[in-house]
C-alpha cells in the first residue's frame, strides 16, 4: 500500500501524505517513502518545484506512536527537504501536530487554510520538540514560539503566520498558491537552486551543529518512564498521571 500519492502538472510535482487511517502519522514506512519520492523529484529535470500536501482532515498528527521512525531517519528527511535543490511548498487544509510541524518548517513556503490548527503536543506526552527544532528555531520567532512549545496549546493560522511557521493563510489555499506556483514556473531552475541555498544556509548550520545532540535527546526522552506514561495515556484517551 502506497503512503505517498503523486501527481504532476506543469513542472510541479505534488506529493501527498496518504495514510488517513493514522491521520498521516509519521511512521517509519511513511518517512521512508516520502524520502524516496523526494529523491526522485531532485533527480528529475522536469520537476521545477514540489508541493507537499495531504489527504484527509489532518496534514500530520506527528510521530506514529505504534511505529515511530528512527530519529536519525527523520532528521535525514527534514534535511533532505531543506537541501532539495528545488523549492518545496507545503499546502495545508487540516490539522498539524508535533512532528508534522517539523515538515512545515523544513519547507521553503507554506500555505494553510483558515480552518487549519497547529499544536506542539510533545510536552503533553512527556517528550520535547527536539528534532523538529532543527528547521523550526532558525525560521521562527523563538520568544513567540516558547508559549506553544511549553504549553502544547492549539493555535490558529494567523498565529502560525505571526510566528513565521507558515507563509500565508487563505480560505482557498489553491487560489492563494496559484501566483506562488506561477512565479516558480517562471523562474530559472538554476536561479531557484542558488536562491534556495542562500535562504537555507542558517538552517543547515543548525543541522550541522545540533542534529546529533537533539537526536540523542529525542531518543532518551522517548525511552523514559514519563514518555511511556504520556503515550499510554494518549492512546487510552485519559489524562497523564502528572496532570493536576
């Protein structure tokens, strides 16, 4: 069963997270399939840009707690999006949680519908938004982000735009993205690659400096007693033992 849908129109390839049964949770299989699809896009001279989107009402619910990806594999996927020699545009018409926000931050541009919601839910299951901080912190306002990192609260598209997490919000995302994709189609492939390198230099410096440390932190937290309690409580739809 394929977990990534693909379509292609006028030099733009759309890759769609297509695991609606798990709300597009980031499983080991989905991460591997998305990485393979991105590799194919990078090699294809007929692809000018990539749109990363989803089926169902959730862009991604974050890590699949039944089949989580290896932290190193997820770091490689995030870096692959950042380093892809073609612009990657996120198209969101639903909810984004935890690791899914890392995918958004790794993309060069991101558009969301007005009905979308966002949350860094890691703290509520006993872990931290460690690995996803690699693309997030260089591209957002850390002071503004602190509230949502620390509380796990949901926030709306205007707030996501204020934080720097997304580029634009619209009732109709496809209408909002039409001029963006038209601009990419009118741009030189060479110029897009080199301009993207300029824009992602600081993000890649963060990967080089912090990836090993944050991957180790993620692995340590996910194997902790509090994470086991948090994930069990989540799956059982109850409050974790520490809730007061």
